[in-house]
C-alpha cells in the first residue's frame, strides 16, 4: 500500500496535508480526546470556550500556562520532520494544521495554515489585538490590553468561535483543488476542519488517512494506514525516495 501511495504522490501536482493533535502525540503533547487529554478534572471542551474564560479567567489561564509549559519542553518528532519533505514533492504543497503547538514551524516548515491559532500568542478578549509585549500571564493578576483595558486571552480559537476567515477560505480552496489529501492524526470530529478532507475527496482528490484509530473519515479514505504518524510518515518518505530512484 505504501508503494501505491508513493506512486500516486509522484503523479500528483497539488498535495495537501491536514494535521491534528495526533501528529504531536509522539512528541509528548496530549491529544484532546485521548485518556491524557484531561487536566485536573476538566475536559478541554469545558475550558476552551469564551464562557469558561468569562466565568473564571484565572482557571482557564492556569490550564493554558500548564499547556504552554508542556509545549515549551517538547520537540518535533519524525512525523513533523517527514512532512518537511512533502514540500519537495508537489508543485503546490499546503500544510493545514489544527494544532496550536508550533511544532511544524519548529521542524522547519513555513507557510502553514494555522486554523486554530497559536498558543504562544496573547490577544485581547475585547478588541482581539495581539499584544506581543506580554509573554507570561499571571492567572491571579491577568494582564490587560493597552488599548481597551480588557483582559488578555490566549491567541487560539475556542469552541463556538469563528475560525480566521482568510485561513479557512484558503484551506478550502487548496483542499478543493488537491490531487492528493492526507489527513494525519486528527479525530476528524471538529468542524469546519473535518470538512476539508471531505471537500477534497468530493473534488476528485485521493484521500489518505494516517491514524492508529478509525475515525468518521476512514470509510471515505482511499488509503487508510492504522499507524502512528511518527512511524508511518518516515516510511512513506523512504518509499517515495525509492520510487524516485527506481
Ligand atoms: P483529537 O484529540 O480529537 O484527535 C487526535 C487523533 O490523533 C485521534 O484520532 C487519535 O486516534 C490520533 N492519534 C493518537 N496518537 C497518534 C499518533 N501517534 N499518530 C497519529 N495519530 C494519532 O485532536 P484533533 O483532531 O486535533 O480545537 O482535535 C481537533 C480540535 O479539537 C483541536 O484542534 C482542538 C480540539 O478541541 C480547538 O481547540 C478549537
């Protein structure tokens, strides 16, 4: 199956990859819906919302500070590095990620479509301006916006919030024109990101899924690899290299 996908890659001009928390799992970043996704007794859905922040901003910041600390200590894994090779294979390559951990960038990829923002940014909960001057946030004394005096919040997209419109528009454009689309390490449950592979497939792309567990997307995938991305992606890189040499 790897050889077949490698052959298809060689024939494709436009490649798109969508990643989710699973690509960073082997770096030690907990996924959202896995066993390790809980913090204290809370599920991410209970904390990653504007209502949670308005009700108890200190608690939400405590969680984000914990996640920031964790993310600052982890490194990209072989899956992230393997994806850097993808940009050499296609005339037009696009990486779309739901992750806020910045590990794709750390691995060396630029021009990433970040659907859910970046955890290291602080933005104003009122006017949404980014404040680059404040780095650490004290949950007991949350820094406020210099412009409007509202509290700063993390620069990520929360449940129930709109995604950055330019980023989602560009993501759909790329998905709809893709020859081959890879869905890697995402539970394919959170919309609108989950609609991207479907849009790609409906517009004629070959759909490849890499995930140790089946998802709602699996039945639609042309190729499904029940594997960890940190193991499978380097194997795919090797298969493409072999194909190029053969
Ligand atoms: P989830 O936690 O929902 O799903 C992670 C997926 O990765 C699961 O399907 C796992 O089976 C898979 N997985 C685990 N280990 C893996 C590995 N080593 N290799 C490959 N796959 C692996 O995370 P997302 O799909 O990213 O949104 O969740 C989507 C969004 O929901 C997140 O961006 C976040 C979350 O709440 C917001 O914060 C708005």
